[in-house]
């Protein structure tokens, strides 16, 4: 596998998600890409039962059809730290047997699925994001297979995005890859350039979780606004059904 970047695609007013995905698929085919099957990435979140004042922990369980034998898990300890694990499919059975400790948030189960295309050294996936079978947006995955370090191939990925999507893509790295402050072995803070790391399958999963979380927050915010409006008797209103503006690659700024 190579470096992968996820790009939310804004839904133009008056256009359906199916219409936009069909348009993008035809655009890829006209460029010379070939259809290469389907893909699916899903995420289910389990919340622990708080005990003795300890914060609740979240366990995000994700599956990626590119790795059918693996289950990816990201544990959020409630203090802003995460632990990432890769296991086989038996991990799903383990979570089902831990219902006394972890409760599944079925109403927030979310997935991205759609067509997979190959175009030279690129793999492009057009994902329709749904939560509880309700359409939430379009998420595009683009992978450049010959390279495993983003800093070496970002300009190629950026150029491909601009040519394929017909948009202006910012030169800055996507937010997931931005330089971070970490603690070294000596307990000292130092800057870490994530764009120079060797890319791994877990990086793709973490990017999906980041975007899925944004879609979920968007639903919660609009749901709260809708509840407030109804409580004071406001009629009508409401934004575009669950569509996120782009945040990763500079299509109009960060959400």
C-alpha cells in the first residue's frame, strides 16, 4: 500500500449525493481510470460504564475491506489519549461478550462505501457516507501506491485531486499529517513531523475515524439547533442535510 489521503467533497445545492458520485465516476472513467470493484469502511463505537469517578472510555471498532481479515480498534481513554490496535475478526466477538462493560452506540454506527477505481499509480474510492442508513456526505479516498511518505508525494496527490475534482487544493498538508508536539523518552516536548513518517494501514483507519467523528458532531450540532428551534416554535429552517464542508485538503478552509 502507499500513502492515502481522505477528502470530503461538498454537496452542491440542489444536487443529490448519488448524482455527484455518478458524475465523479464518469469523470474518472473519461480520464482513463478503470473500475476495480467496491469498498467499505465502517465504524462502531462502544462506550464503557464509568466506575468510581473514572471517565468513560470509548472503543472505536473499524473494518476496512482492503484488509478483510483484520479488525482495527482505537481506544480513547477519555483524557485525550488514544491507543491503536490491530487484531483478527475474533475481536468483534470479544466486544459482543463485554456488554456488561461496554455499550454499543448503534445510533452512531457509520460507514463509507462505494466504487473503487484504479488510475495509473493511484487508487481512488468514491465513498457515500451513511449513518443509520441516512446519507451524510461524500468522502473521497485517494492512494498513491509507489510512495510511503507523504512529504515525498503530496504534490502529486494534490495535483491529482485538483485535476480530478476541478478545485484549488491548498499547498498545506492535510490536517491529519500536520506537525505535532509529542513527549520524547526523556519527558521533553518536541515537534514531530508526521508527514515524514512511514505510512501504515492504521493511518488510513485513523483518518476515517477523524472524518466520521466530524460527521457525527455535525449531526449532533444540527440536532441541537433543531431542538432549540422547535422549542420556541420556529417553523422551517435547517441546513443542508448532514453535509460537511471540506476540512482536510483546503477546499474552503477547515470545519
